[in-house]
C-alpha cells in the first residue's frame, strides 16, 4: 500500500466526481506509483509522476489549504499523467470548490505543471483559470529544484483562485439576454472554446438547463452550459478550452484584468 506524507484532513463534504466525466480513465494511486520512469539523458531528466504528486501535497500541507478528494488518470500507456485535487480553504463556497490539476509526461509532450481550477458541486462541472509550467521543465537538477518550483507555482495559483472567486461573483451578478448569449456561443468557436459541433448542445443547456441552479439568466448559467458540454471531452484539452472561455466571458462582464 502506498503511503503519502501527511496532509491536513478535509472536512466531510460532498464528494465531487473529479475525473470520470472528463474523457480520461481513472486509476488508483498504486498504479501511478508503479509507472516506470524512462532513463534520463544528458539533456532530459523525466520525473516520476508520483514525485510530482508527493511534492505538491507536501507544499499544500505547509499552507492553510486542505486537500479533499483526489483523482488520478493515466493515458498513453502511463506515459502521461493528469491528476486533480479538491482544495478547501477556510473561506469555502457553498456551490463550488477550488481544484488543482497536475500534469506530467514521460514522452516529452509537455512539461510538468499545475493548473488552478474550480469544480461546481451541483453538476461537477470543471474549469481551469490559470496554468503554471515548471520553468526548468524536465532538465538536469529538476529533482533538486522541484520543491522550490512547486512552492512558487502554488503561490501563483493561490492568487488565481482568489481571482476566480471574484470572477464567479461577477458572472452571477451579470444578467444576459438570449440574443447576447447566442452571440457569445458563436464567438466561443472563434476563440477556441469549442468546435461548431458543440453549439447545439451548449444552446440546449442554456435554454433548458438540466440543473435548477442554472435557470437564472446570467453569465454564470451560460458558463455552466458550456462546461456541462465540455466535460465530456478531453481532460488534456480542458484547461486550454476553459481558460479561453474565461477570457470571452470576462470581457462580457467587464473583468478585462482577469483575462
């Protein structure tokens, strides 16, 4: 049995489904631990997926943030990892929680990194508001530098989480007409939120939301119409898509500084 280093225990809350709806296969931590890390070269130093997980947990344990539910996924025969951690703070929202996403690759497709996000309780919709890639990438001495890089990354992501709180409040306060909503759905294709084929599903969610919480005609409901559809797509693509969505909707509500 894998033993993780101690981290603050989360209070008992609804357990969000952090990963199965995002087009990735969930695995247990034991399987992540047993993924073989490729041999290093003079210019490339891959880090084990588990080392990234443990370092992030250790960093979070030194803050006032508490880890809740955790999920892990592997793709491409274990060469690529994506994990999610529910993060609770002393000031917790009633309808969403913060989420940190971790990613790592052994096939040189992307560097190790983490993303800041949020998961909505009523529907488990997931979105990401910012990303920090480790500056050293998979180069020499990354094992030595990883703790410091992680501390810096968590600090940056904490500011993005606080921006996310302001953003969601602004989305809830901003009413939007059907005409304006339809225009934003069309424009979302132009900025890379989704493909043309997604438009009918997003409009259906906007016009007849499956969750009562999104019946109000505001930007928060429109945002969740998008994320309800996007959650059936690729988890690897979700950070880029939802960051583009935030950029589009931030402009609509006047939050240009958060885009």
